[in-house]
C-alpha cells in the first residue's frame, strides 16, 4: 500500500474516531433505557393502600412547580389543584420568574451570569427545577402534569427521574433528597452546555432540557454511584395512563416554536435520515479520496545523483546531463 494512501486512511480513521467519541453518549441513549434502575410496578403499593412500603421517607414532602407569575393559566389549574388536593400535608412552592432569580442570586451567585444569559425563558424554567431539588430536595412536577394518586411511595428513593420516548429521560417529573450528587453534578454542568445550536428547540433541549439531563444521567450512571446515591427510573406505565399511575398528562409544550415541526418530522423519519446520512458521508469520502488520488498521480520531479540547481521542468543530474521524469535525454 502506498504511503500516501495509508496516511489518508489513518487521518480518516482518526476523524471518525473523534466524532464517535463526541457523540458516543448520545448513541448510547438509543440502547440504554434505564431498566436496571427501574421502579417496578410490583414494588409499588395499590393507590388505595397509600404508603405501605418498607422504605422510609427520605425525600422531603415538598412539591415544586414553576411559572412566569402567580396567575396560572386556566388550562393547567385542574392539574395543579389535583396535586395540591392529594398532598395537603406537603409544602407547596411555586417558583415564579422573580422568585427564581432571587433564589439564584442569593444561594448560587456564581451561576447568576449564566442564568441571565439564557436567550429563552424556558431555559431558566428548566434550570431552577434542578437547583431547588439540589437545595431543598422534594418533588418537581410540571404544571401540565396532574396527580393521579398520592406520591408517598416515591419518597423512599434517594432520587428518581422519568423515562421518556423514544429515548432518554424527561425533566417534567422528578424527585430527590437535598444535595443528591446527581443534581449537584447537574447544576455544575449547566454552564459547560450553555451553547446556541441555531434552532431554538435544539438549543433548549441540549443546553437545559431533557436531552441535556439525559446526557448528564448517562455520565452519572457510568461513574457507578454508590449505594444510596443511585437514580431510579419511573417508566411510562407507572408515570401515566393507568389507574395505578402517579400522574395524568395535560396539554403543554407552551414554549414550542415553528422549528419543532421540523424536529418532529426528523423524529418520525429517523431511519430514512440515518440512511441518507451514511450515503452522503460515503459520497463525500469518495470525492475526497478521488481528489487526493488525482493529486498524488501528478508528475513528480527528482534530483539526479549530483546536486544541482532545480528547475520547474528540468533537473541537472550531472555535468552535461539533464533528466525529466519519464524521459531521459543525454547531451
């Protein structure tokens, strides 16, 4: 194999390896579903029984929710009321934009510049839920999630998140003890992921939303957390849709913009887009290799056995002798 071709292949392998290294966590989300940390239906009591668990309550009885101000839209009032009615013995905290910023300013001033720099308000709504769970502990619930039963059985786990489709975890319902290492890690990784990805939906999802949290979750689980520091996963049947499920889901997505249609179309056609991506990558590779091969076949001019002055077409090989690659003339 020619040396140039070998170098070309090594460079391509290095580039592919670099790209795979940077997206490996995202690729792993396609196959790792959190089932080894699942909260099984068999370990949950019937809604009519209540707690009925050998696990002591370790998560504080606090429900956190967020909104712009205290005027909750009519479409979410029923969901909000259901959670309050089921949990009259819980402390209820509604984090308005004003309260949220004051909290960050007072308790986490090192993050305030990042907090203020977010271009979309939903990003601040995302991060405040991580900070209050890290600080106070408790259970966070989106306003478009209603309660279908009491959440007492969920108080026995050190931390839990919700599995979402088609992959990863969501940040609309989650709970934790104060200072749980997963949420401590989450709040300290936020500044690192604060990037603009052009499309608003992707920017939000990757910087503060479920995609960001899914990546942090994979990094955390890969670190093999100690017993008592694990993160349990609530799967869809236990989340909503059944009489024993904990939540009901209502109309939401108030922050979605026009680019969401494109993202959802890509999600529905991911197989086609994956095949197209590989095809385009192969075509690009073929074009680059063809250009390289053509350049490497250009005539190369070499010195003769004696040093001499080099010209563009002619090289002096020895006194009275001149040579050109491919044709030798003696005078």
